[in-house]
């Protein structure tokens, strides 16, 4: 793909994400093209259908988050890198709920999108987490499963419950830091979200 074509594609993805979040997924392609500063024909050359554009917007979001996590794997301070990334993820989840809702209402299968690229993002975050734990900056009783459940729960809750994303992010950050009750002993009947009988 030529450099100008790559630039146009990125402008379209950025414009589409903003327009869908602000106005819903029923916005005409012409509006997105105008916002991106290109003609409607350019949109269809990159994305033959609106569904293809929907999916590309979400794939781009996952790709950006994954690339950022991978870049931080070489940061000199593993704890600061991980905690800063997680704080950003929480704020990102709060900021993006309008976009996710719009695309879900339009019929985009978010689970299918996550299954395509979500594993790469999860793996990158897991590496950041383990690196921070090895450096002694993050409590060691938290696994990637608990971390993703926490972030996912926040992403769901902010759709219906108002709150300050920055405050939520700070609470999550402070709760993950080493210190306080680390390596807590779970009750025998509860192991990582499952309840054993009797």
C-alpha cells in the first residue's frame, strides 16, 4: 500500500471511530468521508462495506493497545510501565464505551473481533504484569485473569453508571501496587472465581 493510501486509511479509521462514538453507527459514509477529508469513493476502496469499516475500527483499537503494551516491555521501570498502561486502559475503556455501544447496536460481533486479536493483547499485558511483579512493584496474587476481569467489569459498568474515569484508574493502580494485603490466602471454597461444592 502506498504511503498516501496508508495515510488515507488511517484518517478514515480515526474519523469513523470519532463519528460512530458521537453519533451512532447509522451515520452515512459521506459524513465519515467528509470528516476524514476524502471522497466517498476513497472510503469504499478501503472498506467495501460499512460492516468492513466497523470491524476495521475495532481491530485498529486492539492493534494500537497491543503495540503500546509491547513497546513498554523494554521500559526501564517495569512497575511504572505496567501501572501507567493499566491506568490508561481503564480510562480508555471509559472513553470508548460510546463507540462499543454504537457498533454493538449495529450488529458488530464484538466477541468475534476479540477472538481474532484479543489474545495478542492479553498476552502482551500478561508479559507487562509478570515483568512488574518480578521487579517487586506489583502484588503477586493478581493474575492476568483477574486483571482482565477487573478492566472488563469497569468497561461494562461505565456504560450505565456515571463516574470519574481518572479516579477509577487511580483506584485500580493503587490496588495493584505491591504492599498492603499481597498474596492473600483465598478461602478453601473459592479458587479463582469458581466455587467448589460443600
